[in-house]
C-alpha cells in the first residue's frame, strides 16, 4: 500500500511539472489579423469603400487607432468591443503584419 501511495504521489508530482512547463505557442500577427478579414478583406485588402483597407497601414497608426477604439476616444459600435479584446503585444503583431502587406 505504501509503494502504491509513493508511486501515485510521484506520478502526480511529475505530471504537475510537465503541465507547468508547457506553454502555448505565440499567435502570429497573421493569425490575429484574420479576425479583421470579414470586414477589411483577406490580408487587409478590400476594394469596398465602406471599410478601410488595413494592408500597408503604418504600424503606429494601426496601434493608435485600435487603442482609440478601445478607450472610446474613437467611437464605433463594433470596433470598440473588438479592440478591447487584444493586448498591446497582439496589436503590435497585427500592425506589423498589416504594414508588410502591399495594397
């Protein structure tokens, strides 16, 4: 019985070490940017004048605009809620991705 208890305890300890050492892969800017494709087009390229194309946008402009949406400084029914869902790092990755896209 003691051997079983020690074995079980050892397995639990080992599994918790493995579980804490596993990290989720960082999501790329391209993957994050796909959340924008429904309105702004694939790769941020859209010809519809109802939505702003994001391809080729200056990275700082993108980040600042998203932060303005999140804070309410730039009112929007949809974008305010969406912008609040991204971290500063995620916004930067998205911005770099869109800035690298050619119109």
